[in-house]
């Protein structure tokens, strides 16, 4: 069974950094697209970043471009989200997601597998 397990969330002051990890298991992820989404209280789940497992191509939401970096370590079967210059509006539950194929999709409905999420809280 495919499993995605997020870790690395926590409380950080504005301007600080966090690195989220998504441990992926259950299959070979070559040919898959991996992504991060987030959902703040009272808001819809929104796309943050995506990466092709094999080719490494990436896509970012405008709100995080230049501050966040998505990457993956194939040997460790892990996807990362490095978050720098954090703002209070980045506060949300962050979810790891995966879908077959190489389209860097931004829609939640395009992803087949989801982790349980990890809380990121940025204080002002």
C-alpha cells in the first residue's frame, strides 16, 4: 500500500525556516509527480509546489515562489519542502500528495495519494 508520512512541522517565528519531509513507501515512484498542499483554517486546500520524481522539474504557487523549495531524494524515497522567510499567512496544515504521471498539476483532485498532514504555525 502506498503511504505518505509527513514530518517536520512545528512553531516558528516570522522570518524563520522549517524543512518538511514526506517519507514515501509502497511502490517505486519513478513516473510519479509529488506535491505539497496546505490548508489554513477556514480556507480551501491550496497548491504549494510539485516535483517530477524522475526528471526533477518543479512548479510553485506564486505565494511561495522564491521562499520555498521542493526537492526529492530518490535513494531515501523522501520529498522535502524547504520553507524560508516564513510569514504568518503560511500557517496551515501541510499535506504531501502523489499522482501517477508527469503533469505538475495544481488541483487537489488530480492526486491519488495523500499523507495525514503536519501542522506549521508561524507567529508574528
